[in-house]
């Protein structure tokens, strides 16, 4: 693991990131500068970006990777954990549509940071011009952000992981004429988007994620919003079980330990050494 930082012009702050390096990726010194390189890695490396990367150490992410590598169950994977900033609710969200409180105002800047600053920085630091594939994951609001970025840039990514995603993100308040089929922002963006057959989706929720039940149907909003979004993806042509995986924990909460339990399943699914989904 290597800790790094980027001075972002788009976000107007220093962004902390953590590199979790796969076996075969080692530090070199060239022209007096120590940096990592994967130039000699024979199999190619997949790249996984993770929002709220500051939470990865709390779930013992290195240990999770070590176990999967020891099992020989995932292919070479470079994980980059992106630490959130103080303006998390402004930087995360949906880049093209603000929520009813104006949150997500910096989401477009965050998207620019990913493509114009972070990815070039990763390529420079690793010496890799191409990756086997790229994926994006996140937790809660970070999961919504990851999904929004992948959905609107399908040619850049293959997989997206959404852990307890904030898919309730809405354009109208509940007490201001809210209509579920119209006002959930990510659901509308899926409807307006286009089918990209290579994209794969991993969703995780917990029965104890929350207690809110907007429509009083006996299903908490976290689960309801996730299943409804999967319905929208299904209408686009994505198939449950093939293109979409759903993991629900009966005792799962909206917290890091729950997401840590789900993480090995996501990594085995997204980066399996045995099969290519």
C-alpha cells in the first residue's frame, strides 16, 4: 500500500489517495524518483477506483485482498482508494442533476478530477498506459457517485459496485409534491441513458440499512430504491444474474463492517481469475 496525494485544480483541494498494489507491482527508482511500475507485469492489471477510500483501512481491505490473492481467486488488481473531502455531499451525487437541496454542485468537477487528473496521475505513477479493464465502486453517497460516473462514461469502465447506494437521491422533497417514478434522479438518468452491453453491476443492501419506508410498502427505502433501479436497468436490456448481481444481508447495516463483509463477494465477482463475466 502506498499513500499519495494530488493537488486538484478542479476540486481546489489536495486529494489523498491510497494505492493497493498487486503482486508483481514493485517500487523502482528512475531518475532519482521512486515510483511504482507495472510495466513488467505479464498478465496485465485491472484498475478499481473506490470512493470514500478513507474507509478501506477500517474494513481491513489489505487483509481482504491478501486472502483473495492467497486463494488465487482474483486476477492482478490495482485498487485506488480516493479519500473524500469536507464537501463530500457536494462532490458526490449526480453530475448533471442537483438534488432538491442543491447538493452535488461539485459532482461535475469531481468527474473532471477523475478523468483529467486522477487517471493521468495513476498512469504516470504506474507506467501503465492501458489496463485490462477499469471499475468503480463506492459506499452510500459514494456508491451513487460511482454509478453516475460509470453510467455516463460506459466506454471507460466495465464494472460498478454500489454498496448501500444513496439511490433515493431526489429532485423534489417528500413534502413538496414528490412522485417516486419522476423524482428519483438516478432512476431517471438510467431511463434516459443507453444500453452498453459490456457494463456489469453489483448492488449490496442490508435489511438494517435504515427504517424509512416512503411508500409504506413494508420494504425499507434502501432496498426498494435499489431493486427499482435494477428494474430500470432490466428495461434497458441488462439481465439479473448475468449483468446484475444483488447481495442482501439480513443483518446488514449502513456501516463499514457490513460493506467489508460484502467486499470479497464483489471482488470475486468483478475480478475472477476463473471466469470472465
